[in-house]
């Protein structure tokens, strides 16, 4: 049964990727000229894993498809597997004369700023980072808010009172996830303990599975929050194999391991990109805000539905109350907490 399940999950992912690709290629490049509309031309450099990561890049792609289907933009994308370097990816998008060029991820900030300095009349967006350059807008998220709620759910589900955080490459950004997760868990159970492991890789599902296995078998962890891209997918599947729980990230990852994934902390990159591009189009190809921040209030982050377990009425009420207090500011997350 497990082999069949794994096959079906893989098939589901493959179909999703094919639909995304067909959606991008199905609209002819001549549409703008034939309709006479003044569409915004957008280029994006995807994260290092690219399409099919079942997370970050796929979420961004959905936002661009939505904007394109509403006939407000046309877009092209570059993947590092094709261009080999971020510098080359940005150079190609510049040569294609895009109105807006997006860098999806903090890891490509240096390359994006290099391109922006050389092309001061071009407008750029960096996601998950900020820039002082005048022609670089930014989209960042309050990942700590969504992770706070994920931590609360993890604490409610745990019976061992030991929960885990499995990250990709350690960075200030992932520390935001970790801080929110730990403080959210402690708001439900002050005695909860944590096992943290940064794998150093976002693209290795086998490493994710191996790391999760060790956390479960050696550390008695019974809920793992994975913030590790494709590496995290392996961890989700290992949690299912071990009969434990897990929490996904960026997109709804329930389909990856339907017997294990309690919820996913969705970072709505699609919503943010769509909103930013709509603003750009409506404001004469400028952004009303240079630095755009999306949190619970803006539907920038949040949790998917709860699966696998049934929260009690008291637990659901507590979770709803925590969300309200985060939005109102009654709960403040300390990003410097250790």
C-alpha cells in the first residue's frame, strides 16, 4: 500500500507541474499585440530548486498565472538548472526587456542588485529580502506569525512533549520561522521541548528523510515542522512512515503525506506577487510602497485546514484566540529569543 501511495503522490505532483507548465505556455506571445492592451511584461528567476518543489517556486508561479489569466501581465521565467548562474538568468530577462524583474529568494540578492545597479531604469523585486537600491522593491512576510500558529498546533498534537524544527540552510529568515514556532508552542505548553536540525540543503529529499528519522527515533520527537523545500518533503514522508506528525510550509503539503501532515504554514507568495503586480499596473508602473510586508492581516501567511487529528472545541478556541491576538498586536513575537 505504501508503494502505491508514494506512486500516487508522485503522480499528483507530476500532474501539478504539467498543469503549471501548460498554463504558462498555452497563451501565445502575440496576445498582447493582437488585443492591443498594454500589459506589464514580467520576468522571474525562480528559487534554486525551481518548478516542482511543491512549495516556494510553485506558489509564486500560481500568482503569476492568476495575473496573466486576468490579462494584466505576460511573463517568462528562468531556472538555475538552465542558466547555470543567477547573473545569467537576470541578464537574459533584462535583454528580453521586461518591465519588472523578480528574484525569488534572499539567496539571489547579490546577483539581483548587481543587475539593478547596471540597469537603473529597470524595476526589480526581491522576495524575502530588502534592498536600499531605489529601483528594487521588496516583498517580505511575517513568517513568525504563521509559524507561531504552527507551533501551537504542534504542541496540541504532541504527546511526547518533544517537537522538532527541520530547516534547510540556516539563515536569519529561517530563524524567523523557528522563533515563531517555538514561542507559539510554548504559549500552549510551557513545558514543551524542542529538537532543531538545519540540514544545509533545500533540495535533498533523502537527506530530509534521514534527518527526520533520526529526530524521531533518537530524540523522541513526535511532530516535525519542516522549513526546507524539497528536503522537507522527504521529512514529511518519513514522518508518515514512522507514524508521527508533521507540518508543511509555503504551500499546502497535505497531499505529500496525508496520514502525517497536520497543517501547513502557507506563505502566500502567490497572493503577494499578484497584489504587487496589480499595484504596479494601476500606478503607472510604479509601486505605492517600496517595501511590501505581508502577514496574517494581509492574508500573506496562515495555516491550512487541520487534518489527521481533530482539535477539541477548547483547542480550536485557543488557536482562534491566538490568531486574533497576533493580528491585534496583543501577542508580540521576540525574534531575538534563543
